[in-house]
């Protein structure tokens, strides 16, 4: 079975000096200009996505988080009230809980 992936097109207008610099870099890596641009853009896209999906914290932050997980604080009055209201809604059939849905 032969399947082909649909392809999109990206175009960019750049100055001659930028185009020449990109072409030189592509030539030095042995890639076509298009290959070089796609590889470079994809590398940067992955870096940005990874940076945005990574949570960085200090040792003090990590220690505080572990302490909170080991010894969670008691619910404050607002949380206790919200939980009681939620529980009432579930018991009265206003809300239903489905496995894996979070509601």
C-alpha cells in the first residue's frame, strides 16, 4: 500500500544578503537550500516547544514541592465548601463522573 503525506508550502521573501548567507550555509552542510531551511526551522521549533513544555525549578522549589506532597495542608474553608457543593451535585445526578474524563 503506497500512501503519500500531504505537503504544505512555506515561502519567505528575504534580502539578497540573507539569501546568499543561507545558501552558503546550505552549501557548507551539503544540503539544498530548501533542506537547510526546513532542517534549521524544525530544529528551532523543537527547541522552542521543549523550552515551553519544560518546568524548571530550584532545589528549594523541589524541596517545597516534595514537602507539600508528603504533608499536604488542610483544605481551607473555600475549598471545603466547593468540595461539599461538588459532592452534592454528584449525589443528586447533576454531575456525572466518567473514568478518565476528570469530571
